[in-house]
C-alpha cells in the first residue's frame, strides 16, 4: 500500500489533512467541529442532533430549499454525525464537484441562517429520533451502556434526551453554534482525487477568521451505575455489557483489537460459537471495541429471551474471562485476517479514509498509515495477546438490560 499524507495548517489554526487515492474518480471530505455531546453543556443533551439538521435549513444567501437544491445538484452523498467530542459534517462526490461542495459547507459552518421558524422542525426531528429508540432496543441499550460506562459527560447520549430537547430554545442552540463552531479547532480531512494546494488556498480564503482559544473542557465526573435495568414488557431481553480496555494511543492497542476479534470476529469466534451455536442461548450476539480519546471499552450485545437471559449473561462473562487462560495460534491467525480484511475494505473507500485520518489526528496528533496498522496487527501473537489480557483483564463490567426481567450481575 503506497501511501502519502498531505497536511497543512491554515492561518486560522484549522488542520487540513489529505490522502490521495489515484485509482478513484471520487473525493470525500469531512469537517470535525468541537461541538460533540460531551462538550455542549449541562441540560443540552441532544443539541447536536438539532444542530446537525438546523444548519442545513438555509445558509449564506440561500434559503433552506435553495441550499438543498444546490447540495443535491452536486450529487453529494451527505454524511453527518454527532460524537462525544465532535460534530462531523461531510460528503462524498464526483471529484470535479469538490470545490463547490466545500464552498457550500463553508456557508453552512460560518453563516447558517438558524431562523426561528426552522428551529422547531429541527428540534422535533431530534425528539422523534430519541422516541424511535423504543422501536430499536438494541441501539437503545448500547446508548445507555455508553452513558453508564464512561465518566460523565463523555458518555452523554449523542442522540439526545427528550426532556432536555423539549427545554432547548433557539437562542440557546445559536449560542452553542457560535461558541463551538470554531475553525481554529476544526479538523478538515479529504481523501480520493483532489488538488491539495488548490484546496488549501480555497479553505484559507473561505475560513479567513482570527484564531480562537480552545473551548475549555471541564473535569470528568464519576461513572454511572454498574447495573441498570430498563423495564419493558416484551418477549426479549437485550443485554449490553462493557469492560474497560486500552485507548488507541496505548502500546497494547493492537493486542486488544486482536483479542476482541478472537472473542467476536466472525462465525468461528468464541461468543458466536459458545453462546449461540453450542447452547442456542441467543439470536444475536457480538462484541466490538469502542474508544474515545480519554477512555475506551469492549462493548458486547446479546439479544435473548427472558428464560435464557441469566445463562446468556453468565456464559458471556465466562467467555470474556476465559480469554486470558489461553488462545491458540489458529484463533490469532483468523482474528488477524479479519482485521486486515476490514483494513483493505477501508483503503478502497474515500469516505472511510477521510473519516479515519481525521479521527486519527484528533486521537493521536498524527495519522497512522495503512501499512503501519497492518504491521502492528501482524506483530501480535498468542503470547503478546495473552500477556496483555492478564495485565488488563476484561472484567468489572458495566451492564444494562432492557426487558421484562433483570439478570443477576453479581
């Protein structure tokens, strides 16, 4: 994988990153703005969801309809998300439309209309998004799990809280946009086919604003409850559990990722085999790594019936703990193949690479090359993974369940 990374820092402080992909005719870009769920302030849970919609309801000299037509006219595949630390705004498109797309997004970031008449529809969509979680208990249990696992406010729901959304005002959300949409602390990333010098010149002109001081982050609070049950009169029990592990910057990060892949990297992985195939305890199960800049964990979900919930939970915990007792080289090899396959798929997607290089820079202060990631995965082995697991055992779980019946987590 021959790779090149472009990097430039604008006069205003915005970091611009690029990874050219010679084999594609597309381009993808993303702005990471420091307005995520954990930083917008107490009582504003869900403000990011409102902002993500409201800022596209007119910007610059364009009305909501005119802006939508302009974006659609470029054939953009728009992407937007609210994370713990950032709101991410981006799109992928035919490379020839990149410059005009960036012009439009500059208006959205710097000059959103944010009219009173468009606020209520944006807020109502955010409320509807929270209410829709009742129809998606799998997502609901995992959102609640992150909320309880991470130190407050890192785990604050990125979807929102109905009571806090209902209390939000247009004036308060405008204040959040003004305070947190700071180009000086933004990261812009692009991947695919582009001219980096022209793009930097364009961004320099569009975002010609003075450098601003970073938004101060408060001290982290305590973690939530070790066990939370949400009563729901249904025929299923949804189980989420999470254990602490190393962050991306830790030297054992790749040992952790391989260990998780042994646990849940496919149909031959331990959780699927032991919990579903051998015992028939659940209809869905999986575990994955979830990391923030300041904390990280291994998340696991299982969907089962009330009668099988306790045994399902007990077997899952047993499999987590059993990892440190021994892993075969065959399991390690399968896990590494799975991780490297995912890496290859990411390398072929301009939108995936744009997101990955922006995230890397925020988390690490640098961008990992695909070759580096592959080499680090290859360097792991059964001994290194087991040594890591014995040093950082996957235990002391935070647990959330949804259903008609609690489980005993002691």
